[in-house]
C-alpha cells in the first residue's frame, strides 16, 4: 500500500511537470496574446469596421511562395469584407503558379480564443471554385511543436499551366455565424494521460470561444506533380468548353489539340472508321460521361469519350462538351 501511494505521488508529479513543459513547448501564440485575449474588442470593432472593397477582385492579395510557412495575425488593423457568410476581417493571397501541385495546410491557432478559418479559393478571373469549411477544417490537439488548433489540408492542381480555371487566389476569413460558437479542446492533463495510457482525473476539456480576431498558420508544400487525391480540385479544360476546338488526344496529362494541327503536334489520328455503335451502347456511354462530368471527374469523362469514339460513337464528344457547359452554369 505504501509503495502504491509513492508510485501515485511520483506519477502525479510527473504528469504535472510534463503538462507544464508541454504547455511551454507547444504554445506559439505567446506573442499574440493581445489579439487572442480580446474577443469583446474584436467583436465590437468588427461591427463598426468599414469594408475595404465591393468585389473579390479588389481584395488586397499578397504573394504566397511554394515551400513557405507563414503565421498571419488577423486583428483590427486587417481589412474587412462582406462575404456571403457575413462581414469578416480577412487575409488574401495569390498562390504560386509556376510549381507542381500544391498541398496547403491552414490552421487557426487556439489560445483563450480562436479565429475559426474558412478558406475561399478563386480562379484567375476571381471566380470562386470552392469553399473549405468545417467539413475539412477540424480540431487537432497539441502535438510536438504544434499547439492546439483547428486545421484543414487541401490540394491545388497545377497540371495544366495557363488554364484560366486553375485556382489562383486564396482568401481566409471567418463566418459570422460561427462567432457565437465554441470549439472543444483537449485539456493538458487528458492529453498527457492519453500519451501515458493512464486514467485522467484532471480538468474538463475547455470550450474555446470563437473570435473575429486570431492567428492563422499557413504551410505551402510543392508536391512536384504528385497528387494526394484528398480534397482535390481538377479545373475544367478550357478547350473542352469550346465546341469549335475538337479533341483529338484525350489521354490524361496531355493538352487537347484541334484536328487541323494534329499532324504537326505529333498526334496519331486513326484513318479507318470504327463500325457504327449500337444505340444501347451509345446511350450507356452518354450516361456514364454525363455522370462523370456531374461528379467533377473530368479525366474519367474524357477517357470515356476516347473509348466511346474508338468503339464507333459519333455523339460522345458533343455529349461531353454539353455536359461541361451545363456544369459551368
């Protein structure tokens, strides 16, 4: 019994020391205390803040390089804009274009408050392509040198240089509806108990209130044309939208070219016509092509077009182009 008490005393002492050490190690928010501890001021100033611009094209975009790690403080000195989800302070960036595919990690750092980030991605014409929100950005407990945070990872396609549909700009803001919400973090004692596989008798997990101000960490990784697959955006081929630019070579990772230039481009065009396709088979391919475009899987749709034309289809290309046009409306 005596040894059990001694062991428990040593364990508790170790846990308390380790927790204190852990908090000192993984708290990169110390220099931003005035921002993270000022929720009331943040909400008050946001209410009276003047928006900077009337359109997304007028936002202040700062360049973001590949292989760059950046910590951004968002506070009353940051610009504000009326987003569809309400007014918010924001940080906007121009993404690197001369690179491989990009893996981007966006994290809202947690202290006494949290700037819960929403990420809006735009193409080169400042048209929104997608919004990264709570379905991707989720709570991550402190680990090693990373403190408590909400974090999301997504991929930017760079396979087709010069395509105006490529994602080119990124805006980070917070949705107005989330300002009244909280995020449940893991208490330091539970975190340490979990790492030591012992039962936790410490404090309850804290609820972190969301704020209009905060600190966001951005990590950009050049994947050099390797694709993760998760949260992946594949831009639509601009040539495929133009019915006057027939597609000859529809294999992935190759540019489409008009028939008139096929010879000079080195593309082999079959001269022997394929036999006529049965109506049932034609209908099957049309359905599969339309479903692939609707799902955003353009590569699959183009492979189906290629396969259907080799089998004798005369309508697959038109079905594909029409489906792409409908998806852009």
